[in-house]
């Protein structure tokens, strides 16, 4: 099967030996390329339409599958009020000049004045006579009152104190000022002590009343107490530091004992030394060029008779201690 698959395709000519297979693969590849090209073309057209750039950057032609942009229409705003050209005296077209007023063909009693328009926004007054078209007196009075209100508000914002009555214009602000003055009157004279020497300012008579024990300066009294108890606080800190160091040393001693007890067993050390050489460097432990071993930290376990003797001794001591406790004195080991 492997040889059959290898013989289906000729690597020299890069074609299939079967003409039907070659034609089928060629059509499939051509179809795949067309689909990829169509997809890329539509993607490019969608991006061009989204960013409003449907024209080619060099030829300025409309790209495929793109929509042309709408033509921009620029409308010129009229900049003159004359209805004719001042050079050739020809009549201008409607919309190319500003219409300020229009008089009907009726008699004098039927005169109707319309407001001029510019950009669709109507003007409320005549810029020549400086008067309103409709109800000039009422609108003028309203604008004058509005101006007075604005000036009065500005005056109140910039001038809050009346020098004639020696009071604020605002009643609420005047009440707050009076309350502040009453508070200052009650504490009058306290600022004089600021100019006294430091030893006098922090004396008992200045900090509290020695008769009724009423505190006058709570802040200064607290500072004086902290300064007086500074040596005691330092001693307390030293004691706490020494206790912390002691606890740390005790903890390290316990850890050291536990680590010493958790070292390798005695038999493991004996087997390592009984081998007679270092298995890594092949250096002997005895003879010429021997390797010096560190002293062992472990001890041999007690033998059976030693353990029995120690157990019997401990039992007898416990019996004697119990009897002595009943008599009131404890035996010594």
C-alpha cells in the first residue's frame, strides 16, 4: 500500500500519474484559489466602505464592490444686502443677498415690516434704529430689569460687608460672625501665654488649675506627661526587647536540640564507616592517602542489660520518691 501511494504521484514532473486524479486535483485547487480571492476582494471592499475610502489611491477609480461617496454640496452664505450688482447693475438672484425688509404693494396703512433672516435665524431688532420690531417698550424694560438683577448679584458677590452699618449683608453670615466673636471672648487671654518662656508655659499653673484640677491646655499637658515619663518608657522598651531576645534564644535552643536528635541513626554511620572507602572518590579510610572522617555525633544505643538496669533504677527511684513524699522529704538521686 505504501509503494502504491508513492507511485501515484511523480515527484519529478510534480503531477499525478492518473490523468483523472490530476484533473480533479487541478480543478479543486483552482476552485480554492478563486474562493480565497473572492473572500479577500469582499473583505477589502468592506474595509474601504467602512473607512469611506472607496477610490484607488493612484488612479482614483472606484474600487470593485465599493459604493461611491455622495457629492458634497457647498452652499455659499450671502454676504451682501444689495439686490443688484454694483458693477453692471444687474439684478441678483433670490438667495444671493440678504433681505432686510420687505414692503407690500398696499397703501401707507398696509405697510408690513418683516424681520430680516440670516442662515434661517430671525433677528429680533433693527440694527439701524436699534429698536425691537415688536413691543419695543416692554422688551426694553425687561432687559433693563435683567441687567439690574445681574449687577445687584455681582455687587452682593464682591461686597459682602456694609461699612455703614458695620455688618454683613447676609444675615446667616452675620450670625456666624457673632457666634465666633462670643467664642473668642470666652477664650480671651490664652494667647498671651505664647510669649512666655517655655518653662513657664509648661508649668502646672499654666496647664491646669491647681485648685479645682481643671485642665486648661490638654495638648500641652499630654506633651509634658510624655516628656516626664520618657525614661520609664525607654526602660519598658528595653525590658520588652530583652524578653523578646530571651524568647528567641530559647526557641533557637529548642530547635538546635531537635535538629541534633533528628540526625542520622548510629547504625547508618557505622555501615558507612565499615565500608572502608568513599564510594564517590574511592578514597580509603585507612592506610596511605586515607580520607579523614569527621568525628561522629551519634552514640551507640544501650545494650539490653543496660536498658534493664536503667529501667529498674528508675522504678526504684519512683518508689522511694513516692514514699518520701508521704513522709515529707524527697530522696536525692
